C-alpha cells in the first residue's frame, strides 16, 4: 500500500501531473498521469493506493497516451485501422492497448475503413489515371479488407474507366515523336495495363480515342529509326544488312511493306 503525498503539474505540460508517494522515511516520484486519469481515479493527496489500483492507473495512462498519439497521427490525414496499428506498434504500445484505442476511434468514427476506401477511390479517380488494379493494390497495402475494397471500387464504373483511358491515350499519343504509330499504341497500352485497367477497357478506349499518325510523321519516324539502325549495321552488306535492318525496323512497329519500300529506294543513300 502506498500513500500519495503530493501531486504537481508538469512544467512543460500542464495537462500531465506527477504523483509522489511516501516510501519509508522519504518521498519519491511514483508515476505521471494526464488530467483525465487524475479525475477518473480521483487521485488526491493522502489517498492510499494498493498494487491492483496502481496497475490500473498505469494501464489507463498508457491508453490515454496511445489514444492521443493516434489522434495526432490522424490530424494530418485520414488513416486506416491498419496504418494506426502499425504506427502504434512502432511507438511500442502494447497490443491490448492498441486494440482498445482502435475500438474507441471506431466508436467516434475517427477511423472507418469503409469510408476511407471510398474516399481514396474517389480521389484517385479525380486526380490521377490509376485504374482499378493499381487502386486495389494501394488499398491492400493500407490494410483494407477485400469486401471494403470491392465495394469502394464499385464507384469506378466501366464508363468512367473508359473515359479516363481515352483521355490518357489522347494525352500520351503525339505525332512527331519519332516512333511508329504501332509502337506508340503498344507503349500506351502497356502503361494502361500497368495502371490496372483491363484489356477490355483498353481495347475499347483505343477504338474510341480515334488517334492516328500522319503519313509524313510515320515516314519521319521510320527514317529516324533507319538512321540509328544503319549506324549499327553498316558493317554488313547485301542480304545480311537488309535482313538486320528489316528485323530492327519491324520490331519498332513499322509495316513490312513500308520498310521494304525504304530499303529498295534511294533514301538509304542519304543515311
């Protein structure tokens, strides 16, 4: 049994109080608590505290400190329950205390994974070209359940995915990039796939985007690649030279007929 001999506010934080007890002939510091814990346990000078009460007070103060840490963490932006759990684990908060903090935050609706998931999906739809696949992975990393993830992604309709894909295609495609139309389309399709759009959406988006490269720009792109290939393969001659040039240019998305026309014409002499 310990007796409280003094309670004093901390100099740097007047919301926390130092508790002193009598131990033998001397007074010594026992622990500190915040104002809410002080009030909850009605701590005051002369009060006797047994071991069980002592443990309850310390446990309650740990919870209050962890709860305040979580609130501070939430003050910057919305968080998932998983993010808060990871944060508190790094702060060395006991598992039982973390569970209690999350329950209270959920009760106040300060943490709501369903709301978070829907908000994140809307944000990505409005501010990025991320597709459902990439957003799904992002939600998974934040600890959102599959149910909440799929429910949130229902907001991203096929029509909206198609519209976003068309806009991305039109933004990325540009004549005069020294690439064939086919190569540009392949690169853009690959980018959309990496962003998490389905092939069904990508194929339809290309049909509706109505992009094309002018004959002049396609020819200029062919000549630009032919110059590079010529520097690489000019040490060869005859069939070997022609074969390597065709293979290289075909890999860049140019039509075999256009390639043959270039190789059989006089333009090669200017390379």
